[in-house]
C-alpha cells in the first residue's frame, strides 16, 4: 500500500510539553492478558496535569500525530485532531470527513503510565493502558 509520507517533526521547534505516548490494549474478556501488539503511539502536548494541551495542539497541528499498530498489519499513520466541543479524534485520511477513531473523554484524561484511556473503534469502545510517556 502506498502511503503519503509525513513531513518530519523537528523536535527542536516544538514546545517542551510535547510527549511520545504509547498505550496498549488493556485486559478485558477478549484479551485476558492485554495485548501489547494492539497499540497506539501518540505525539501530543501535555499540560502540567498530564492532560492534552488543546492550545498548544492548535498551534502545532501538524506535529500532533498518531500511529495505529495492529498485529500482522502495516502501521497506520494519522493525526490527532481537536474537534469543536473539546473531543479528540484520530484521522488517517485528513481529506476524509469522518474520523477513524475517537478518544473517549481525552479532553479530561490524564496521560500518565498506568492510567487507562478509551477509544471508539470500528468494533466499539475499547480500553487501553498507557505504558509510556516520554519527552521528544
């Protein structure tokens, strides 16, 4: 599959609050041990309370990115998009009008290792555990 390349992020041009955030599928009835191969990697600015900083995200839209990782599939590259009303969505095709996934309550979630976040995906609402938050 031929995918458009991302313009590289120049870390030195981004504010200090930008983080590399990895979250993996949490334990549930279908995944009793969780699933570290079903994951997201998100590049986003966090504020002092470890929440997504919407103002910095607006100023640096192109740097707010997401990678969707699935077993036995090529990674999907996309953007984290802030929507009216405060919700956050993952778009893998920015030209499309519909989001691919939506973060459930990302505007209030704390992005710290050990915390949980939910993502509305094609098969419903799924829970992920944040496993790492690193400075860029």
